[in-house]
C-alpha cells in the first residue's frame, strides 16, 4: 500500500475545479478522515459538512469516485482506485461551497409530498394500537429508517432530468405515512404524490435502492404509491 | 397535467402493455411461421383476407399501439428534451392519430 | 463548468461511471421504445401497400428478401423483444413484492430478448 493518497477535491461552487492533495494513508481510514485531514493540516479554507462521524446523522454524504456515499462509513481501502480518490459534493443539489450543498430543495420537496405525519387523535384519546404484524405496518417499517441524508436524491437520474421531481426520499416518506393507520392525510397525500413531479416519474432505475446506506428501497415505496394512486383514481376517489 | 390524468395515463400504459405483450407474442410467432414457410404474397393474403378473427386481432393490436407509443414518448420528450406542457400533448395526439390512420389502413389492406 | 459536467440535458457524463444494471435496463427499454415508435409508421405504410392487392404485396415481399432488409428486420425483432422484456421487468417491479431478486429481472429480460432475437434469426 502506498504511504500517500492522491486526492482530488472539488473547490468552488457551481463554477470551480478539482484540486489535488497528497494525504498520508493509514491502515484504517475513512474518506471523512481524508477530508478532515485536508482541512486541518493542508487547507483550512475547505468547506465540508459532518456531525456524528459514526453513520447516524447522514450529514457527511458526498460523491466519492462518482458514487454518493456517507464518507464517515466509507473505508478508503474500499474505494481508492490505485491510491486515488475523487471527492465532490452531492449531485442534483446547488453547491454552496466546495463539498457543501444547499439541502433546502430536498426538504421542500419532502414537505410538498406531504411527508409529515398528521394525527387525528388528541392527548385525551387512548394510545393507538397498531399491530406490528399487520401488512401495512410491515410495509411502513421497511422505509422508516430514512435519516434524510440525500444520497438517494443525489443518485437519481430522474431528479437530474426533471427539476420538479419530488425524489425518492420524499416519496418514500410519503409511502410510509400512507401505510401508517394513525395518519389522517389520506387522499390529500395521494394527490400530492401523483403526477409527473411525483411517483409516476419514477422509471425504476433503482439507483436509489442501490445506494441507500440504510438499505431502504425507495423504488418499492414509489411502486406502492403508484398502485395506491391508481386504485384511488379508478375508484373515483382521487 | 392534473394528477388524475397523469394517473390514468399510467394505468393506460400498463393496460396497453399487457395487451401488447400478448399481441406481440402472437405476432412474432406468426411471422416466424410465415417466414419459415416461405409464404408468397398470394398465400399470405389468401389466409388473411376475409378473416374476421385476424381482422379483430390486429385492430386490437393497432389500438393498443396507438395508446402505448405516444404515452411512452411523452416521458422521453419531457426528460431528454425538456418538452412539457400543452404543445407536447398536442403533438403526441397528432402522432397517435397518424399511427391510428396508418395502422388501420394497413389492417384493412391485409385483412379486409 | 459544474463538476458533474452535464452533457446532453439531464444526462450527467460522470454518471456513466455508475452504469449499473437497473440504469442499463431502463436505457435499453427507452431507446428500443423510441426506435420502435419511429419504425412503426414505416411498417404500417409498407403494409398499407397491400391495399393494391397481391402484386404490390409481392413486390414488397421481394424487397424484404434483400439481406440488408432482413438484417434490419432481425434488428427490429430484437428491439421488440428487448422492449417487451424491459416492460415485463418494470411491471414486475411495480406490481409484485420483490426485494432480493430484482436484479435477476434485468438478466431475465436480457436473456428473453436474446432468445427471441435468435429464434427470428434462425427463421430468416
């Protein structure tokens, strides 16, 4: 193993260039370690995001050698091709500076997809009794571990081609809520996720499913939404 | 386009796809049979003309294509050319009309 | 120029590095669909010639015996089979419960297309 990594990092915003750095290579090293080293020991002007460093928050997501990943959970050994690394910000999002992207549009779409829980009970009502074995609950559970890291959104070709497309994360969340029997949004949410900006724009590339670090399959959730929306339309409820 | 019409387009695409799956399989099998048999024009037309069964089958085939092809092109035009809105839908309706006219002309020619 | 170097609208050049099975299957499906949509009007027009009866159809059939035409026909059958197989993959992903075997779908689709293409090639 070479003692040094050749690392190219995007510097700038929408306009910019890749700059090369030499970073000492270690036995057990993550890509986040590499970026941190550059900022602390070589160039303090490098901007990047991180928080927990242990794969729980999703803040450190970046494009590493072309693929969106959590840099804190990506070992250099796994991705360094011939001792080289290329690190860039997440795709499909405006770049604030260097490796930092503007996540507002990602979360705005989450809201547009009715990605928030709407209960119908009050604190005076008894707890909802939801069977963990019910089909709806199991379908919801398959998608609820999402931490909003943006990796799926950055990996989606339809998001790249269609600026209005709500994206896999927002739609996946809408699906989990649609399967939540306590939720009252119902038909309103189905209307929000249907259409060319919604679930119908998904062409099952499965890039989101490939890349999701939580191993969620937004494609499956989106397929579920397609079926639910179609059923509602054919029944005249939409 | 409204969410309702988008949803119905999605349903129509899958429904026509299912119909086409059957039609294409039958069509391919028939073509392979005809080509293998080295059938001449006279032989082909003698079997097809006046056949209500074949006429019906190919009419259904053409109609399924008229639904399926334009809807398929719609997504492609939207994503690869950024073409959306009313003009796209009108253009696709025109294409559908062209396919229907040419298709039924061919069907009548071979089966009537 | 932005780091991901957008070429044709919506298609990122560096995305080519990430060409995985699902993307490839979707691309084949779309391109074959486009090719078929462009071919169909021609196909219908050629058949419409049969309106003029046996002689016209005979002349058309004679033309189709030309090796280039045969090759084009074979290509079209392959496109048709590929599009059909890709469509079945999409319908399976949209309507059936799947998880681990979704990648096999693309492989099955490819295999089925090839089989159909070969069958037609043998018949030519």
